């Protein structure tokens, strides 16, 4: 079983897609803002080795498949296609399993610690490969299609209506299924559907929005790090590893970013409602909140600030959104961490619409 984030990432706290199809084509992304591009380049300089390993240097220098996937996307934001290819080449050689999925956890030298896969990393790696549209990318398209298909066949279950739901990983399929809702990225799913011609991804996007709406009472409560899927009902649960109770933590904080940058109204509506919960100043940087917004762990990280910025933007509060992004950048510069730096760059790109655009 893949451990929860708080069990394997003890150093994260510091004492912070959108698709539009017109005639079957996806609109071109905007250039990243200077601050986003700077954040992307800093991440590459701090954490990416010359051979393509993305090292969590603040956590002992280990490697996770999530980091490799984020590294590819961040290299694209930085305008470094060479780095994208290098990161994927190392990932494919050292982490890809015979079934097409990526092993989750390795030592700094590439030797495996945990051969289990994680659906967020597999999905994001497929998405990064999808975005490489240069001449000669046919091999990457085959890799993308193989990885995306493996997610659907091995890391998903179906609702009673037949709609796919992406799970935490293969280990989570035994009923009742276990999900990490922050693995649900509606616009990424839709782009995968378009590029792989696999309509299951579009149905997964719709299902994820409906389930998050349900578990958050229409956005009146924050999304949980972990949840149990029983039939068509989703219920918040503590971390399966036992590392934390029911909370909005460093996993769930990714959801406001994914949903606020969705071009479809349901995701934006939920992100807008979450701003009502997150707008209180002592909540915006804390690494863990209760689902009704009370601070559970006051240590700080850039990701919750980026999540708050996303929710504020969805609510039309551009001033607060800009202020929170500035606070996230300041925190990342003062106390850099792999996870905070990654989401400063990736979240900034999503908010800038420089990965994809409406």
C-alpha cells in the first residue's frame, strides 16, 4: 500500500487544467508569467539531476513517481523539452513496471523501495507525454497511450452507472474502494480523452466532479485527503496508513487548484465555495485543516497558499489571489521544499493558463 503523504513526507511543513476544444482542437496555452517560469527553473535547478532523476532533497534525496511526472510538466513550463525527454527516459528505464504503470518509490540511485503504483503520478506522466507534440514524438505517444490505458484498466473502478473512478492505486480496488480525491483532475482527464480517443476519461471527469460535490456538501466543506467509495457514495476517512485523521491536508489542497482551473462550471463553482471556508487568514497557509476549516496543524507550506489563490480566483477575488501567490513564493524562497516548490511552479502555470487554456 502506498503510504499517505504525511507518513512519507515529514519535512513538508515549515514552522504553501483546462481544456477548450474548438473544432476538435485544443486551444494553445499562454506563455507562463515571468514569476511562474522563474519558479519552474528554480525547481529544475534544485531537484532535477542531469540524468533525469527528480530528487526530494529535503526528504533524504529519494525519488517518487509523482516527482518524475511533476518534473516533466514543470520542465515544459520552463521551456525545456530536453529536460522532459531526459526525465521520461530515466523514469521509463527505472520505474516503469511490466504492466505499464510506474513504481511509486525508489532510492536516490533508482533501486526500488516500493513497487506499488500511484494513480496521480501515472495520470500526470501520461498528461506530460500528451503535451509533447514535436516532430518525432510518436514513441512518446505510444508511451502515453500505454500508460493512460493502464491507469483505466488497473487503477480505476466503476460506479453503478458504469462511469470510471480513478482510485489511489491497484491496492485500493478491493471494495470498498479507497480514493485520494486530489488525484481527480477534470480537465486533464478530458484532454486525455481527446488525445487518446478513450471516452472513459471524459466520464471519469464528470464522475469526479459529482463525487466531490457530494462529499463536500456542494462545496460547503473542504475536500478530504482520503475517502471510501461504497457503491456511488463517497465518505471521508482517515489516512489508510494511520498517519492522520480526516482532514484537508497536503493531498486535498491540490483539488482547489485543479477545480478552479477547470473550464467547466461545476469545478469552478466548487472552488468558489471553498474560498468561503479558506478566506480566513490563519487558514490559508496551514498544512492541515478540519473539513469545516479549523486549523489542525499550523505548520505552513506553499501549496495551501496556492490552493487559496486558486479558490480566490474562482470567487473573483483577484487581489487576494495575487497576494496569496506572492506569499507562496516568499515562503518557498525562505524555506524551499520539493513539494512546495513543485506546486508553486505547477500551480502558477495552471493559474496562468500556461499549461492549457480555455
